C-alpha cells in the first residue's frame, strides 16, 4: 500500500482518476465525500467506462453517417 493514501473526491472525472492512477501506478482509488468513504474505483471500472463511452460515440457517428435520426 502507498503512503499517504491517495484518494479522489466524487467530483473527479474518469479521465482525472485514470491519469492519477497511471501517474502513481495504482490500480485502485478510494472515493471520498469529505471524511466518508463512498467506495473504491478500480482501473477496470475506468476502462469499462471508457469503452462504453467510445462505443456510444461510434454508434452516434454511425447513425449520423447513415442519415438515421433518433
């Protein structure tokens, strides 16, 4: 475990969390709301979110290119 423990606040974005994890070679980060632990975010959680975001953008572009509205 690293000392001091790095934590993120609820307001941090996925990109910010991923950058912090990459810079510090971490796989997990506690998510805090003040002094209260809300949960733990893992690098796997963030990768899943990035993939889902990219999939959404690709689908939107495909609909736009094909002329579909919705």
